C-alpha cells in the first residue's frame, strides 16, 4: 500500500523555512520585511515611509522658516527700541532751557543709537542671508507634496529708516522733522514686524500639524510593519516542536529503511 503525504525531509524543509522567517521577524522587529511577506502591506508601508520621511524634512524646513522669522523680528524689536529712544531724545532736545552743549550731548547719544540701528540691520541674517537689507522672499517647502510651501518676505529696512539715520539736532534738523522721521520709521518697523509675526504664526501652526500628522503616519506604519513579539515567539515555539517531531519521524523512517535493507540483504 502506498502511503500518501509529504515526506519527512519535505516537511523539515518547510519547517526550516518557517523558522528562518520567524527568526528574521524577531531579529528585525518587523513582520513585513519584504514584498515576499505581504506584497500589499509592503506597498502601504512604502507609501507611509515616503510620507514620514517627506514630512520629517518638511518639518526641518519649517523650523528654518521659523528661525528666519524669529531672527528678523528680534532684530526689528531692537531697532524699534532704538528709534523710540531717538524720539524721546528729540523731544528732550526741544526744551528751551538747553544750551548748545546740552544738545551736543543729546546728539552724541542719538548718533550712537543710529550706529546701533545700522549694526542691527547688518547683523540680522540667517545662514549668511540678510533679512533686513533686501526686499525679497524666502520660500520654504512645508509639506511632503508639491504646492505645499510658505514664503517669508523680507524688506529693505535700511531704506525705510534713512530719515531717522540722518537726524542731527545740532546741524539744522528741526524737532518737528525729527519726530516725523521717527514716527514714520516706527510705523514701517511695526508693519514689517507684523508681517514676520504673521509668517511665524503660520509656520508654527504648520509645524504642529506636520508633527501630529507624522506621528499618526509613523504609528500606522508601525501597526502594519512591526511584529507582535508574543505571537512570533509563540509561533516559533510551536515550530520548534514541529521540527523536533519531524526529526523524530525522519529518524524512525531512516531506521525502518535500514532494517528493511538489512532483511533484504
């Protein structure tokens, strides 16, 4: 009578393949290591990986944009304080009890403040790019896909503050002209700060959304990809038992074959 079913050696091969697959899962921590494990799942994992990595770089870009807006706003804040002080000194110079020496002392402080403003404008930069000397736009890719970007616009603040930078109460600049120049400068600075603050708010909101979305995408990928250790260990234990049983069967088969050959001989 012919006995049907797989041979012990064939069963051992299958068990060994299962053993190798389980070992790979436990070693890598992944239940899907390639399309051979699950083609559909691997495609989903690849798409989620693209999204996660793209979002991660987009987050870095957003942080660069945030840095630009923060640095520019910080520089403008310092300049705003200096212009306000120039305005105060201009008002002080309008006192009729001051003499020429007093006005020269006031102008000395105004000149120092003007130099501070010029220095602040020149030193407000990011990665070598000036943020207050040129009017332009810095584009930041803020998503993993096309058409997802935010612009941070810069202004030529130096040009807008030219009248303040030339105030000299000792050489003919009237109090009225100096105050008008200071007020105009403060208005320009306020407008520029408002634009940078709006960009900063938008970038910070985008960063929060990207981080939240990336966490969700990474968690979804992990659910599909990561191995259930308890289940994998259990499967490996069962597979080891099957392996031992198969080895025993094969040993018995070999022994029986040897006995048959011995009788025939």
